[in-house]
């Protein structure tokens, strides 16, 4: 449940609406204070040239990044060895986008409410509830506080999105690759939650691996193979999670990026589906996705920091890479290399 194309004009419109509302008067001291806060934030948003939906996302990302890094650097890195040192950062890559998307449910409520199936009542209530759930899960997973419960509920929530919205849309248009891409993306996000929760469970294991981790491995493997094939069929599209955005021509070797990403996605996806070298395959795949974030999506975001489309592409791909690394960390293999 994400916002679509937005312009910087939204911040100006919001500022104007709040100022008008303020001049009309707000009953009570609390209303006056709240109105002042809205005006001040809208003014700051307009001065920075960022719409509220973008600015709040950046703020949420920064908060989760800082608190998560403190936890990782202080408590986890000293005990990690070899490739295991990478894994806590995968968890942060998974958690940070949750906070960003959570804020969008409060800054773009009306648009997101249209995505709720018509037969479900109280659309606005569900949008707010999901927003709170996403931000709470982001902090819980980043800090590892009640994180198994949070990750399990998060996985169930994303899986419900697949069942209630994405799969019906894909089945209604079976030849629409975008619908299937979105369905598999949400399934991969659900799998990240399941993998993180499963890694902390000791019961109900299948061949030594928690059932939730096995489910996550299969789902992420399917998504990886599908995305990899899409890279070869549509090499000019932005790599990682291939939707509609075309790689700008100013990015060097853009087609090579696509073919390389496609090959890694297919190879790693097949390893995950076959349960062969799962940890190694997921680790390399997750790192490759994060490299795409750094060398493709970050330059796009720097070029257009106020564009909500670029913001969402950046954090979507970051979360996909984080989900893959969470799966790698959840596998029962451990790096034998110590540094």
C-alpha cells in the first residue's frame, strides 16, 4: 500500500490549506497548538522543497537508522564473525522502509484508502492501523524488542495484502507482468517477516530449519527467479524489482547492470528453491540488491529527492534486499570464516 506519483506542489497546497484553516479558527487551546504545529511543519516542508509525504519519510528513515545502528554496533558486531557481520545490517535495510511506508499512510491517507477492497468497511481506519503497524514493526525489528511477535504479525499482514489485493489483481489480468511483480514483491516482504520470526523459533522445525524460514525461502526463491527472467525480457527497466521505471541513459552500462542482476537473481533463486547453499546464495543475492540500491537507485534519489516515485523505488528495493539478507541470517548454516 504505497503512494503513487506526487509533486512538490503538494507541500504548497498543504501549507495553503492549513493556513486557511488556521485563520478560520480552531476551538480550544489544544486545537490552536495543533494548528500551529501543522503550519510550522508545512512551512518548513515548503521551504525545503519537499512534500510532507517525502519529508516525513526521510525523518522516519533517519530515526530507525540511528537507533538501529546504535543497537547493532554496540551489541551485535562485536560477537559476529565473517559474513555474519553483514547480517544485522540486512535487518536494518528491512526495517527502515517499513517506517517510511508507515508515514505515507498518514500523509497520503485518502489515496491509499482507495487501494482497500471495496467490500471492506472503514477504509480510513485500516489505512491508519496499517501505518501504525508498519512503524511499530520497524522499531521493534530494528531494536529487537518483541521482534519475533512483530515480525510474525508483519508477515501475516503482508501476506493478507497478497491474498486480498495483489493476487486478485494478478488473476484478473494474468498477462499483466506488473501485477505479478507487485504480488511477488509483497510476498517477498511477508517472507522477510516470516524468516526473521522463524529464526528465533526453536520448535516445529523441518529438517532442522523452522517452517516459517522454509516458507520464506521458497517464496523469495520464486520472486527472485521471476524477477531475473524479467530482467532479460526488459533490460532497460530499473533492476532489482522490475516495475515500470526505465533506467536513465546517464547511468553508465545500464543494460549490463540489468543482465548481471538478472543472472544473479535466477541463479540465487534456483539455489533457494532447491535448498542448495541457501545461506551463501541469499547473502550474495542480498548484497547484489544493495549494490543496485547504492549505484542505481541512490543516484536517482539524489537527483530527485522530492519525487515520491524515486523515494518509493529506493526503499522498495532496499526492503527487498533486506528481506533476502534476513533470510540468509535465518538459515541454519553459519560462516566458517572469521575476521
